[in-house]
């Protein structure tokens, strides 16, 4: 398996942009929880903290596809510094508002501007696609990206919270902003692997990629998967607290992420020959089935085992969805297409956490696990629907050619 992943880095420049991505991708998981921790410490209001953080997440989900659309038109080198600069200015406004105790509306204004943060995960996947389009290594690259995403969500939130608590309240979001700046700066030096910008005429088709056949359906699928993640996060923390063992919640959530990481690595090394629509249907079925044990847990070990099983299905299903988008979206608009799926995932996480939080307050943790079960059923229905609609009509690659794309100069 290691040899399969080692071959990815035979391409010149792949190691450089992957390492840059390790820095830049940390900003997103650190920022949301960092805003909550910072404002909860300074204001004592979790309602305010949650609302400001939700403003950041929602604006990121809505704006990141538009940023990626500009990247497809003009290139990463021209757009990423500008988007990053706007996001950092918003963060500085947010931090200044907390430092000088400015009115609450300045907090929301800062959070909205911070939401201009570009989707670094999509930028990195676009670079892998430029290197390996039309080859089996592309699915392996997507698997690696899914695993690195999971690792960022394992390391980022506790790092951000720890900085806010141990140093000063603004330390977590500030560190996230610095990592974003550093990661984007390093990535901009990796010019050889930047996807080539297609002629402007190729973008003249008009509307958003989300309007293309099946792309919106896959984005909804990712949103349903995000609801599972958000509800499992909230319900696991509440369940551990109900049992009088709140410290074990982090271990339970780590089991979910580790299950997803392990399955993603294995899936990328297998190189399955089954058609992608069939893989998506099977992934949806497995995802739905693994939410059922969550309703039966009665201890921390049982909960850890249940979320580990649920995590095993997450990364493979996400990898297949990304592979499908690579086939469905024109090559010159791939970054936007991938960003819509990632935006759907983030919106789902926010919605799942919000719905589960209300149910935990009113009915207890088990009611929140029911949100995951309902979302799992939606994942299954959407996966079956997408598989049926795609069927044998799925093109070999997005631009209709089986040949790998040439590297950008």
C-alpha cells in the first residue's frame, strides 16, 4: 500500500504543493472552533459565539465556490492571494472587535469577510487532477487528500482551543490566519504544478457548475454526509457528559476520524474496477447501515466502536463523489465543481450540529443520534438516485479525453 502512495510523489513538484497544503488546510478547522472558544471566553455567551462562528461557516460555504470559479478563469496565482488577503483583513477586524470590545455587529462583519477564505482542499485536488487526469493514480490522490482533510480536523480543533486557553483568547484564530498566509505563500511558489488556465472562450457557457446535471445532486449527498458528522460530534460529546466521562469524548471523535483515515488509505490503494456509480450506491448503503448502531450504544466503548464503524464509510464515499465530479465537470471548471461538494459538506456539518444541539437540550443525546440516522437514510436515497441517473452515461473523463493533462508551466 505504501508503494501505491509513494508513486504519487514521483511527479515533480507534488511534494512541494502537498506540504504547502498541509499548512493552508489547517486554517478552516481551526477557525470555526477558535472563534467559538475565543468569544465564549471573552463574552461568556455561547449563543453569540455560535452565531458568529456560524456566520463564518455559512459565508465560507457560499463564497468559496465563487472564489474557485474565479480561480478556474484566472488561475490560482492571481486569485488566491487576493482572496486570502480579504479573509485575513476580516480576521483582523474580528480580532480587533474582541480586543477593543466593539459592538457585536463588527464581530459578524469580521466573520463574513473571514469567510472569503479560499477552499484550499479544492485547490490541491485540482493540482493532483492536472497531474494525473485519466490515470488510476488520480483516485489514490483523492484518497490521500481525504485522509489529510481528516487529519487536519483531528489536529486543528484541539490545537486552536489549546492556544485560546493556554496563551490568550485570540491565539487560536490568529494562528489559523498565519497558517493560511504561510500555506498560500508557499503554494504560490509551486508554479510548475498550477493547473493551466483554459482560454476564456471555454468559460463562456455561463452559469454556475452547480447547475450542471448531477453536480447539485452530489452536493446534496455531501451535505447529508456532513449532517452525520455534525450530529455525531455533538451527540458524542453530550453522551460522554451524560455518563460523567466528558474527557472521553475526544477519544470517541478521534475513533471516527481514524476510521475514516484508515478506510481512505486502503480504498485509495485498492484501485477498484467497479463502475463509480455502483461504488457510490454501495457507499451510500454502507453509510446508512453504519448509523443504525448509534441508537443502541450504552457505554463509551460501545459508542467508540459505533462511530469507528461509521467513519469507515465516510472517506471512501467522499472519494467516489470527488471522482464523479472530475468526470462530470468540464476540465476548465473543475476547481469550482469540487468546491461545491466541499461547501455542501461544510453546510451539512453546521446544520447537523445545530439540529443535534437543539435536540440534546430538549430530549437528550439519543435523540441527536436520530439525526445521524435520518441523514444516513438521505445519503442512501441520494446515492441510489445518483447512481441510477448516471448509469452507463458517465464519461471517461470530464473533458472527454482519456489522456492525462499536460502540466502547467
